[in-house]
C-alpha cells in the first residue's frame, strides 16, 4: 500500500477546519530513481479527530542496468485516513486507520490489485529535547514511509513496529533516529516496480530476499516481505507552512541503502495568511530561495546516492510512495511540529538583540501594546536564545490567559521575577513551546496554539523590521 500515514497538521489556531497539504518526494538507489507528487485534504472535527483523503502520482525512472526495467508514471492508490490524537502531560497517544483502493496500475507495480488497510498506534512523551516514541500496527500491505519507499507493492497480513526518538536540535530543526521491523504471516505477494510485467528480470538466484529484482510478480512465504532496519531523518521547518526532510534508511534484510528527500507544504496555512504587498513579495523571495537550494541539494543527493549504490557500496534502495508521512502510521506530529522557527539573529540572545537595537525594541513594544510584560520587553525576553520564541510566547500567554513568566520559566528555566506572586506549578523546564503549553494548559490544543503564536510573533517582528527600513 503506497501511503505515508501520519497525524495530519492541524488548522492553525482552530480546532475545526480543512487542511490541504501538498508533498513532493524523491528517492534514489541502484535500481533507479522515483519522484512522487501527492495531494491530500484533511478535515479536523475537533482537536482529537480528523478524516482525510489523498492521491499520489508516481514518476519512476529505473536504472538502465536493470533487466526488463522501463520508465513509467501514473496514479497510485487513492487512500482515506481516519485519525485520533489524545495529548496529556504524561503521554501522547495517536491512532490512525488508513484504507487504500486499488486504483494504481499493478502492471507498473503501483498496486497489487487489492484493497488494503493499515491500523497504526503511536505513543510518545517529551523529555526536554528528546521525544521517545513507540509505533505498533497491523496491515495487509507494507506501507511506504518518509524514510523508505520500497521497490515493490505487497499484499499479505503483517505487523509493523518502530521505536526511536525525535531530537530537537533547535526550534525549527529536528533529527529522528529509529529502528523498525516488519513481521508478516501467511502467504505474501510482491509486485515489483523494478521489473516490468512480461519482462524476465534478473537471471540467477534471488539474493538477499530481493525477489522483486528477478520477477514482476512473486507469491510465497513470509521471507518475501520480512524486513528490519534503521532510519535517520533530518527535518527542517523554516516556515509554519513548509516542511523539509532528508533521510537515510538501511534495510538489513534486503541489504538496501535508501537516500530520500521531501518537501511538504501546508497550503491552508500559507493561503490563510493576510499579507501586505511588501511582506508577500519577501515571502515569495524566501520560498524561491529555499526551493532552489533544496532542488539543488536533492538533485545532488539523488545523483550521488545512485552513483554510490551502483559502485557496490550499497545494495540498492527504495522505489516510491506518496505522502502523509510516517513509519507505517502516525509519525511524530503528536508533539510540537508547530514549534516556533528562528526569527532574527539566532547567534544573539533575544534580550541582547533588543538591548543593542533600540529601534527594534521600540517598534516591537508599540506592536505588542498592552501585551508587553512588566519590566519591558528586553527584561521579559531574558533567557530566550531567540527573539521569535519570546514574542511567540508573549502571544500564547495572552491567547490562553497564562502567566507569561511561568511560561518563560517552563521554556527557558529562567526564574520568576521577584515580586511575582502568580502560582507556577510547572516542574519541567527547557521545553519547546508546544510541550510548554501542554504542561501549563493540558486542555489546550498545544500544536495549534503554538502555530498561532508563531504566526502572530512573525507578523510583529516582520512589521517591526520593515518599520526600521
């Protein structure tokens, strides 16, 4: 089943509404290259439940060295997903049920010709910069992931497991490290996307269980789809609407190395903004710079990955699947994917940026008005390494009627100012904005509130920056 299932992004600042998401992904290995464009629409009924549909389009380019391989493109399996998420200070839990119709062409390996399902369950908990998670599910087809897009479609019952941790490297950059296992039972069917229907494929014995290199269609025991391996993925969220990924997977069973990249865009968040002309032009310039840079990196990585594998250092990799991300289910976004991104000079503390730039301090103070905490903005931002995080926190405190200094302590560990008599019962410190909101206000949709605060903070800082020019 060619579906990446994950907890879809929430409509910023709301518990109900549509989210339209567009993703472009690529993968390279010794068997060739694949590009995937996927579109999805998700409706959030409230902060717990959502339902969505999506469709992927494949562009496969097998290597010329693969016997019987031809380039192909086409629509994959149209899918629908029902998701539920519950968050608490103790544990976050997400579950999703994904169903896919056999709309893909089985002759091209885009489908097995059967309807498929995947029921996934995920738990995680934030420990400062670490968010360990465990993912368990059951399906009748192997689900492709943002890390590993397999060179075949499969049909047969199986359980899938993944465990690892997300590491917050900064407020907009994170690293995911995990291990996975696919445990099938009963008869398994594999439809190759490497060998075309009617072509002989590679001659000789099957190596490393890679029957998909020898035959287009293979039916047999669990050894066809049994797999285990390791994942590493770097995620960068430079804007609230933009998700960038670069990943690597080592499949131990198939002896495959896969290098992948992904660009995801939350169109609802992007088009939901209200721009003046100057800010709109700047956003377009920023986005084009990001897309151009990523395209160059992606092309280099795909070419390098293909060359690397073809020279014998890796036994191949993955061939395609579309886009709601996650290792066989809900992945990672039950935490703080809406954490504020870097705004301003991250090499200087927020307080020093304001102290050294009186015009910026004055402009932000004017923009925030009565939201400025007692003592002034520079004093309030003490402890924050980034100005964007401080301004976002000020907005969140106002939006949720939280004590700003208690929220600051939860995020930075900075002590409460002397004379502040407001109770602050939070015991954890150095949390990202989303987990900090969840700690102080368990009933809030922390992800949506963090996104809302980030957007408000970005607007204030952009306006203040423009006022200085």
